[in-house]
């Protein structure tokens, strides 16, 4: 089902996509720009200044899912193509996306039962090729222009994780012209050894964090907690909502967040993945309950966020469904103001770009009760 359009409106001059990691532009990860947005406030800073905008007792919640090398070259008929692995399902099947070699897809001409071989295997010493078989459209809706996401069988001669480590590469879109190693697509919070699964794409809101910045924040009394959400492909069509994703919110994280908020401190989510996981584990009053499984939760103006007081995020393109989640946290007026300010000031978009800190409730402190999100419109 197609979601209604996000009401956020802004003009994005071209080009504004970050075409390479900030390190390739002579910057440290935490030297990207940071726009801080609150009621009546727009401030421009650097990400390494984050401690100046948070307070002792605040809890920063991060996603510890690592990024997998989820792009594979395949032989399709007489020509090449690329498969993006999105999500591994409980029965071992995968949700996949077909792309042309130039990354400017998606390809929508797949057919049920179509099979193609992965163009690899030599580096791990196997002669039997890995194969994909398209089983059924993921959405069940072919439409006039074909299918974007498929449920597929993926057969490999060695364990999938080993095969991907040797033959896969990070998912890369047309605005990034050159290949970068997997390390460029990992955050400092990703925990490969802990997880059987991983994310198709980086939890990029956390990319600007460095060990030095985390130490600085902790010295200033900021606490950290983590959730796990294994994100699928982010190349959603205009207005297309995110697909269900596997997540976990531990009892430790639930306790840290709940205690902080009872004491009047703020919970700051790092990214839309963290927001989705916390909200999926929350009671209607905002109390976090330990939870694990799959979440199909969609946050928007009709289902606002109840558990977080701030959000660190990258910049999403016009018409992206992520904008509706931002509105659920900060309200449409504040999101629109921030995006227009970022576009006017030359901020860079996408996973290697700049950042934003939304603080829709700058006044929350002490043990004062937390105002409902619906009341923020009157503060803007």
C-alpha cells in the first residue's frame, strides 16, 4: 500500500549528495556539519560540538547492527546485473532488489521462477556457483511497471556470511561514483561478532561518531544505550513505507531509557532505525518494554513518537518516507524549517553527508512532566 505524501516541502539544489566519505574530503568523521533545530532555533555547528547541545543525564541510543556487503554481481541472461540483499527472512529466504550494473535502477522486469548465478566464488575456491531464484513479489503488487522487491531463494556453496565476506561489497547508489571499502560503511557501534544478521545498509546517522567524541560526551555526563535493528535497503520509491525489519530492545536498554526519562532527562535516538525500534517496544505511555522480533511500525502524524525527546539524523531526499517519521518526532513545522535551512546553507545529503539534531522539547529538564508530542505545534 502506498503511503500518503509527506507534507514536508523543500527545494534541494543539485548536486547536494555527498559523493564520497568526509575522510576523502579531508575531514574527520565528526567534522561533518551539524544543524541543531529546536522551537524557534536553528544553529549551525560541527558534529564534534555535539556535547554543547546535550546535557548531563541525557541518554543517546544507538543501533549496534553492523553493515553487511550486500551487493553481488550476477549473470542474468546474456548480460550482467546486480542483486541487493535486503533482509533475511526466518525461513532462510531473502528479500532482494535487482539493479542494473550502473546502479541507476531498480530493474522491474524480473519474473517468478527466474534464476541467475552469482558472478563469483573463485576467491573462496569453489566451482559450484551461488544462485538466486525469484520466488514471489515481496509486496504482492506487480503494478504496471513491474516488481521492485522480490522474495528469493539464495543458494551458496559455503555459509552465506562467508560468501558475502569474500564476494560481496557494500550497496552503493548512483550518487557515489567510486567504490569504498566496507569499513567506510560501518559505524563504531556495529557489533559483527554479536549478530547472526546484519543490515543491508549502514545505520548512517551514527557514522559521524568517533571514540573521542563518545569519550567527550561521557565526560559530560551523557549516557549511551543500544538497540538492534537490521535495516533493509533504503532505496525506497517516493512515499514507499519501510518494510518489516528484525529488531531487539534489551532489558538493559529499556531500564536505562526508562530511568532517565523518569528523572526528567532526555532520550536521544540516533537515526530512524533507533526510533522505529524504541517505539516498537513501547507502551502507549512511552514506557519501554524489552522486545524482540519483527516490526512493521510506521510513524507519522497519525502515530507520533512517544518515547524519545530528540533525534540525530542524516538528510533525506524529497518525498522519502523517512520524512514522515521525522515529523512524528519533531512536527512538520520544525522539520520543514530545518530542511529549508540546510538546503539554503549547502548541507550535504545521504550517508556520507551532514547531520541534524532535532530537539523539539528544549525545555525538558528536572522532573517536570513531559508534554505530549501533539503540543509541540504551539511551540514552533
